[in-house]
């Protein structure tokens, strides 16, 4: 006989801990475990008694976690503590600015201050923050900023909501733009002076001598080198000192050597051999090459900063969905307040065309709600009293009053934004290739540049040293690893944002990549294939018993269960105005049903397995009657009182209109779709036949789903699992890709790698298309980056010169290097236009 126990788990601080603990427990033979973080409880079903010490040993192998026996009172105590904490400490909106490296050199690490990455040297990018605090400003005096509405202290005008923007991002771009203008202003005359040397009878020589023009170029170069582009040399120095060699190492060495050469050539021309001098004995200087190279690199940084703002466009669009203020009702009187001042339990009036400010339920009125920004579906949804509404959705043409249930970072919109933020900073497995190459890339390039100099100096035409010097600098400048580093993260960032705007939430980049590899999809029935909104078709009482009394008994027990079928029974009882009574000893038996004690009578509602467990005998006639109901696709639960079968309840749950088309499309893509359900064989067969499923299994307990997934994985299959209930959580964790229906439980969503906001199998089709598009985009970017360096470095070294007489100047190399990174980002941005 199976046993069910609950344990308190200590040491868990986040969902990652919860997942590790759950996975470790499920690896213990003979048990099936579901772990929750709030409260920190492990619900374990075991075939035979397993000592707590053995469970403790399993957890000690994965970290500082402990597990102990508990009881319902302790669990309730944990819940109470959690509630009290929520009351004392309101949720934070994470308003402080954070920054991250666009190349994710240190994974998903965030930095507190703006600056450059300590590893690759690139400008840190500000993370889009979830900040709902409204600020008010005067339209005439924008310097006036207040936290509440009122009038301007200067002119008396009404203050208006201040438009929100990402200050960190705009500051980075404006700083680069200012430096770019200065660099162009001083580089242009240097370039003109240098180019006039190519004109016969140089007219500038009539104004000043050649050496004096060189001094003017040096003076003009100072603002470019020591102000506008000085940051590149600082980053190069940091990279050398820390041994984190990167693109700025190459830029700093290349342009720095050219600039120092020019200064020494200007001040001490006699130290150079004649190969470096012209016919007048003046050393060839490279002030124009240095300043043009640095200016072009700065242009690349400016364009990247602009492009980065577009890659996070999906998050910004989501942020725009949240209004800054709303109307609160106090004693029936409405007044405007800031979103940040809304508290749980507040009543809010939502007028036609307004955005819903927080998550809650409608208490009076009805309307149609445009939820396309959350689910990706364009058709407005009808809402009435008791229906849930989400922040960011748009009200139709009617007014309603809602009660606030989730605020700040607890709202669905805030969680979506946070998930997109986190996923955008995660690394995909395919990026390991780029990381491995980048590790050795810079030392190899420096070596190639040195070899290039000596080969040209030894075998090149006169002036051989000049050719060697110029080509070595060109090799250093063109070989920028930036495009290689950006190839994966840019595509991931845009792809994750695209998914969020289409109702597909992706937890990390690994899930996005693996979704493209799946060849088996395991799906649950209730809430996944079906609507998950079951309704009672009939309550049948044996021996002429009162069906209403029977309904009262089973509804009273089911009121403590969160299963959709149990909720259907409760709703049915309420519709018939049947009063529910308190029940003792409630217990949910995974995959079988529920039991409880009512008026000293033991009530059991569940499948045939539960009846067998409590030794209640089901007659042949009743079994035949139930079988007939099941063949119609209904779910039937037997009802037993004190060990005797008293009747059954038949429940219908309509198949979602989109399930059949979604399953067909997935199967056409070569994915094997298997339904694993805890429902009986007859009901499962009826559903599988309607959907033309290739395979299904009925009467599955949570551990059966887990074992089936492990079995498929042992065969080398890449398995995705879609489910929506607590009993699906172990399977969701075990699967290569866990897909949770957004309409399901929090535990299922926490256990999954992908969440479908609408809870629709069409979302899996979207996720597959998105994954395929993102992986193709990443491969294109990596191919472009590898080919760029494979072709560019030899050309810069001069391999085409012996045959075609072609050399690549350092200035053209700098131009090519700058636009390589921008091209990678531009290709990634194409993902925003794909149709899912």
C-alpha cells in the first residue's frame, strides 16, 4: 500500500533550490516527491516506508539542505509567518538601476554601477527596471519633479505625469554621441591634411611647411585620443593587467602603437631608419590613421548602443502597458492615486479604454478585456463578476470595479518582465563554442600581427618596414572578437522578448535552444488538452439516496482541494445553493482522489484505484454504467461513505478548440505526441481518438509520468512535458523541457522552463517556431562572425598583395570591424518580425 507523508525542508532560498531538492528526492527509488517553496514542504508518496535519514543523506549530497517529519500545524505556521511577512514588508518593484554585460561574460551577473565590463570591456547595458512609481512634472518647468499630483510651485499649473524612460541607457547613448561629435570635429581636419599629401604640388605646403602641418595634426589629435576615445585605452590596459584579453586589447595595441610611433617620429625623427621617411627626410606619421580608427570604433560603439536599446524593445513595450495612476474607491468616492500606492484589497474603478493597473477580480460590472499584450491573442475576452483581470490589459467600452489581489512585482505583467529580463541574460549551450574560441582568439591575433610585421619586413617591397607596420596594425584592428561574442546573446534577447509578446514565457536560453531539439511531447489531459474548466454533468446516488445530500458531502470534502475536478463539484453545489460544512482529516491522494471525515463519516471521492485502496466494492452494474459514461469522454469519480459505494459524479471537460490543430501540426513536424493522464482508460481512449493521438496511457499516477519520461530519455529521446497541476511538477522537472500552462498552478509554472500564458497547446507550436527561428539566427550570426575573421585577418595581413596588389588600410579595417558587430545585432533584430 502506498503511503503519503509531508516533510519540512530547510535551506531552500529560491526556486532553483526547490528544483534541486525535488529532483534529488525523486531520484530515490520508490518515491514520488513534490516540493513547494512557500511553505517549504516536500509531499512524498512512497511504495514502502523509507527512513527519514535516507532522505537526509540524499539532500546532503546536493547542498546544505535538511528534511524532517512535520504535521499540518507546522505547515500552517509556516504559511502564517509568510503572510505576516507580506503584510509587514510590501513587495519591491526593483526600481534601483542594474547593469549587465551584453556579451554575458560573467553569466547573468548584474552590476550596480554603469561602466564597462571587467572581462570584455564593453559598455554595460542598463537592465530595464520594473518601476511603477509615478512622478509628476510641470509642462512649463520640467525641472520641477514631485512624487504626487498638485500644482507647480513656480507657475501654478497642474503637474502632469512625467514620461518614463531608461535614464542609464539614454545617458550612455548621449555621452557617446557627444564624444562622437567631438571626435568627428577634430578628426576631419586631420584626415584632410593627410590626404592632401596625395595631391601633386600640395597646396597646403604653400601655407606651412610639412613638419608644421604634422605638429598641427598632433595638436588636433589630442582631444580625440585623450578625451573622446581615451576610454578604449583604459579598457585595453585593464584587459592586459587582468589577462582578460578582448577586442579593446587589439584596438588599444593597434592604435596605441601607431600613435606612439607618430609622436616619436615627430619629436625624434633621427631614430628611425630611412625606410620610414619620405624624400624630404620626414618620418611617415599616422595621426590620421589613429584618429580615424578610433573615431570609427567610437561610431561602432554608438551604433551598438542604439541597437541594444532596440533588442530590449519587447520589455519596454511591456513596461508601457502599466498605467502610472488609477482610480481608487473610498466610501464610494473615486480619487486618483499612483499605482505604487495601491494596496491589496483596494477597490479600483476601471473606466472604458483604461489599462488594468494590477491583478485582481471584478466585483461589480462587466466588460470585454483586450488581453493581446499578455497572451498574444487579438480577440477581446468577455469578463464578468468573479473573473480575474491582469495588469496591463485594456478595458473595453464598459466600466467595472475590481479588487486588487496582486500588486507591484507580484502581478503577472511584472513577473513576465522579470522572466524576460532573466532569460535575456542567460547563456545558451551553443554559446560555449564562441566562448571557447574567444578565449584563445586575442593571443593568436597578436601573434599573427607580429608574424605579419616580420614577414613583410623580411620579404616585402620597399619600404618593407612601413608595409609590415601598417599591415600588422590592420590585422590587430580588423580582428575584433566583438561580433563573435554578441552572436548568441543578441538573438536570445530579441527571441525571448518576441516570445513574451506572443504569450510564450521562456525561463532561460537553454530552454529556448533545447525546444528546437525535442522529438517527443508528453501532454496531460485536464487543463492541457481540455479547457481545465470542468463542469458536473450529474451526481448519481445509489439505493434511492438523496443526491443533494450526497452532493453536499462530496462538495464539503472537495472544498479543500485545488484540483479542477474538485472545484467543479464545489461550484456545482454553490449553483444549487447547497451549504458546505467543515470537514476533518482531508487528504489528497495523488492520482486517485480525496478523502475526508464529515459528521463522523469517512467520505472518499475518486477513481477505481481509490475504491480498491479503501476496500469499497463496486458492483458490476455500477461499473457498466460508469463505463458507458466514460466512453462519452466524461470523467467519473466514485463516491464512498464509510467504505461503501454510494454513487458517482460525472464531470465533463470540453476539449480546447485549438488542441486538435496544434497536435496535428506538431505531429506533422515529426514530434511524437503522447497523452499521459490519471483518468480512466475509457475516457482517455475517447479523447485520444478524437485528437488522433498516436499513443496514450491512462490511470497514470505522478510517478508513472516520471518513469515514462525517464524511459523515453533512456532511449535517447529529447522530451518535452506539458502540464498544469501539482501532480505534473515532478514530470515537468524531469523532462528536458517542462512546459506549464499559465492557467495552471504556481507549482507547475515554477517547475517548468517554458510557460504558456494562455494555457493553449498552440503556444507549444509558437515556442517550437520561435526556438527554430532563434537557433537559425544564432547560427547565421556565428557563421558571419567566423567567416568575417577567417577572411578579414588574411586580407589585412596582405595575402592578396602578391597576386592582386590589394592591401587593407587600418582605417578600412576599423570601418569593417565596427560594422561587423552592428551587422550581427541587425540580423538578430530580424527576429522581431517573425510570425509565430
